[in-house]
C-alpha cells in the first residue's frame, strides 16, 4: 500500500493536504515539466476556477459546487478560517462564501468557533458514513483487514482511484507507520504509491495515456520515479507480476506492497495493501511472507462483489 493524503474521515470531501504540502516542498529538478505557460496559469488558478468548465451547463448547480469547495478548504492545517480567508483560499467571492457558510451552519455541518472564524461540525461525519454504509466494497473489506492485522500485526488498507489520486475506503492499522496517520478518506498521488501503481497498471490504455499526458511527477524522495518512461516500465512490471512493490518513493522509511481486487467482470476495482517501516520489513519479507496473505484477502474480497 502506499501512504495517502492525510484527510480525516470526517472530511471525505476535504482536500489532500499531505500530498499538496509535499508537492509544494518538493524540488522540481527531476519532475516532469508541465506544458509551456502552465506555471503562469497555475499561479492564478483557484479551486473556483475549476467551475469555469461548467459555464453554460443548465443542469450544473454552481451554488452546490461552491459549497463543496468551501467544505474542502478546511484541512488539518486550517481547521478554522474566516470568510475572508476562505474567499482567498477558494477563489469564491466573500458574499458567496458567506451564503455557503450560512447554509452549512443552518444544516449543522459548520459553525462559528472563535469570533468570525468558522469550522466544520461533527455532523459532517454523516457524509462519510453514508458513503461507507452504502459501499459494499468498503463494508466487506473492513473485517478482512482487521482479521489480517490481528493475525500478522501489520497495517492493511483497501483503496480505489479517484481522479489522479488514490483514496482509502477501508483501513486497519496496528501502529503508526508514517509521520501522520492515514484514515479512511485519506488521499495520495497514484504514481508513487503501490496502490496507485496497481490501479494505473490495470487502467484501460486510453485512460492511462490521458493520465500520463497530464500528470506532473513530483519527486517526493530521491527514489521517486519521476519520468513517464520509468513509470511505464514500472506499470508493465506490475501487470507482469500481479502486484506492486514501492520502496520509499512517497516517504523515506516507508515501503508498501499492493495487489489488485477484481470485480466479477474481471475489472480491477480496488487494491489491498500492506505498508510498513523499511528498516523493519525487508523487500524479501514483503514478497515471501505477506504477498500470499494479500492475494488471499483480495480473492476473498472479490468474492463479496459477486
């Protein structure tokens, strides 16, 4: 498994602060360059600018979309913000932010904390709980992961692909293996995580080419695969061997291994993985001791989807 954005379960709608902060701090030297002029455009882009693509669509609810952007603006680093701060962070006007907060507060999803600063309320958990309860994959995965953790004393996760990131939908952890804990709803970049490598490797060819054309391969560590050619090779190896093993590409000291979970139609719908400390778990042990357990668990989980 690969580590993921650390986003609390309460905010499955929240942004991926860990991935974003790593991307900001990582140097661009070996990263794949964005198209010419992209840097200038990105400097002015805001979350609200993504809504421009829907201008003229009579069925698109802009007010709802703005409300979701306001929700996603709250992170562990910025749990409380004023209307002005939210307007700057989202690119939404102060008047629209105020209306969003007013509506969220009336429904119990947000409220004023200190003077003019707002924060999300525990009622936000109802959104993530609704997803977990209605998702058969998530529901079936949790007891399997907990049984594995109890028997093997390691941390296991199940995740799927959402956009260009992986998102954790089930997790059983026995110890802290990263600087910050991962949670259900946490997100990480796909290209440098074992979970993401599996999901990319089994992606339809056309979709994979589109992904490779737009992704910026930020080098999170000195080991990160940061060229499209090397990533293609890594993905071919995943398909050849049926699993992905990533060694300290997202975070120094963390390695992970992941296997695909198949739907009844033969499509890869998720991955199950193990993550652990590099000094404690060798690559050989991951392949010989843990890989068979992961494959058995993936088969068991796939059976629930039938």
